[in-house]
């Protein structure tokens, strides 16, 4: 997860920033969402040295790395199409899970590795981490463009796995931010036939803000047999409205999430409220892999209705992989301390 000090936006945008991030992304302003993202992040020299421009001419297989394993081989190893050591990395009789990071991130981050380890601990499955860091260390608009290439290549890799005996009905994609949008592209390229996609605070800028590119270009319920979204930075870095079969809004999906009120003292990889909240979807999903950590969402039409108890007797279900899949929008409260239930 990248680090964003949003207060620095005042230096970049002057009085515009005082109206908040939503105003900056408003279609009626003079500022383009991609330029906003790039300008703010270029200020943060301590996190990244630079943001690349232009485009890559490398073959896609050198820019996107799949690192795969299972309970018998928990040390994830690079796996390629037509891999000569396929059987030592992937068990064709078990399901498959892909974990994909977002913009300015990489497959070696702690949250990615911990999520992969917890998947293997609590679910008997294969896991592949998708590292597309060579294509995401670019200006935001270029990185968004790259998501379509990554999604197409992932679809090719999954088609290869299908030929090795893993049916599409046993494939699950988990993606954060732009990784969630990549998961949507992948599922769409496979005709929406994969089992499930879990979109962890799917990226909003250039997908739903300041304009909506439509479901053909962003994650929505047509991309898999089941799509769940966990939204934690609503209308900031994440989408405003979930388009999954089930959409979960912890603490209304709003910034700041409870553990991000004072992120410097919290359990977060980010020290700023917006990016802390954006990344918190990953933490909640990982916590929910443990069946002892139950995040019950209450089906409701809106967060204010949930807060005043109008949905008290509505259906509820668990956020994460243990959902009973009743469908709809779900609201829940989380705590400021692990495991956040």
C-alpha cells in the first residue's frame, strides 16, 4: 500500500484542497483525477524515489510474476505457463486463489505474504501471489492502463491452469485497489465463469470518479459467479458504491476507519487516515479468513438507517469467504484494535 499525506494537497492545490478529496475528484473542477494522484504522490520522496512515465516494451511475462504454492509447498515459487515443475508448486485437485496488490505496491509486502500464509493455514488451497510491481510504479493513469494487460495475462495463466485440471469453478481472485480492478478484468476475460472475486476497496479514481467508465471496464457482479466488495475508503481512494453480489461497508465504508483515527499509533502499514482506511479492507479480509473472527454484516439500504436501528431485524451474513451469500448491501461496525471484530 502506498503512503499518502493528504494534508500536503494544500501545497499542491491551494484552496481547492480545503474542500476535501471529493471536491478535487469532482467532474466540475479543473483537476483531473490522475493528475491529482500523481501530484500528491510525487511529494512523497520517502516512500518512492520516482514515478515512471512513458510505457514498458518488455514482454508481459517478464513484468508480471506469479508466485505459487500450497500447504505441501508453503514457500511460494515463481510459476509460469508450461512450467516444467508445475506439480511441485500446484496441486491440481485443490482450489486456486490469486492475491493481487494495487498501485505502487508489490508482491513482497507484509500484508500480501501474511494473507497468503493465512489462506494456506485456514483453507486447503493453492495460492498464487500476482506481482505486477514492474507495471504499477508509473503515473496513475498509465498504471490504470496497465491493469488491462495484467488482467489479460492472468486470464491466459488461469486458462493454462484449467488445462492442467483446475476448473474455473474452483478459482478465486482477491485484489486490493487496482488489484481489484485487475481481478475484474481477469474474470471478464474468462466470461465471468470463475468462482469468486473479493474486491478489497476497489480503486475508484478513473473507474467511477470523476466519471463512470461502466461495468465493462471495472469490477462488477458479472465478472464472476460471486463478487464481494469490502469498501473502506468510500468515494476517496475506493469506489463510492459497491457493484458486487454482496457489498460490505465496515463503519459505513467511510474514512477514517476506527483503527485509522490515530494511524500513527495503530496497526497499519500507512500513517495517514485515507490510505490507512484504504488498506484496512485487506486487514479485515485477512482477519476474516480465521473462522473465529466473525464480522457480521446487517443487510440495510444505507448507513444512516443502519445506525438508527431500522435494519435490526434484517438478514445478516459474514463478511469474507464464509458469507452465506444472501446478496445485498451490508453494514457493520468494527473496533479500533485487532482483530477488529
